[in-house]
C-alpha cells in the first residue's frame, strides 16, 4: 500500500492483508466511492449474514493489529490502531443504528452506516497524493 507511511508487505496468509516491518498485522477495507458522498463508514458486521460469519473489524479482531479504512477516490484513509477498543465502541453504537443489508449472489452481507464523527477518537486520518 504505497499511500501509507507504514513500511509493509502483502501478507502470505489469509487472516490479514499486510504485514508491517515492525510485525504488526494490517487489515485493509476499501470503499471505491468518494467519501464526500456520505459522512459514514460502512462497518460490515456479518460478511455472510445467514451463517453469522463475522466481517469488518469483528472479523479482524484478534487476527490483525491495525484496521485501515481507505477511500482511494478521496485519497484518504483512516487508521484504527486498537481493534478491541474499536469493536467495543461499534458494539455500543450499532444498538441504535439500523442495519443495512447488501445482497450478494446467494447470501446477504449486513453492516452499519456509522457516522465517522462518532469514531474520531479511534482513528488517525492520512491523506495522500
């Protein structure tokens, strides 16, 4: 990931996406739309709803150390350095946020539109050229 100041290489295992030179495991979430179109993150709770297969930060918890949410069109990414803290906060927030289901071929993904401003103390923001 050339836009990130962390020195890292692609992971050789499927449990996380990148490995930093300091040994930290990194999970990358990418949204292809312009982040100015919405004030939210889409936090995937269940990647396969019917099987309750965890997605997003819940899937990464215990497997990655850093969760990066990247908007390439906006040239901005958000780096969450504490997944346990993030998941705990999300668990509280989603009690009051309506779930949003995304149909896929043969299954549903469920997530939540979480306002970015509710997570500002949980991430660092990076912009790139």
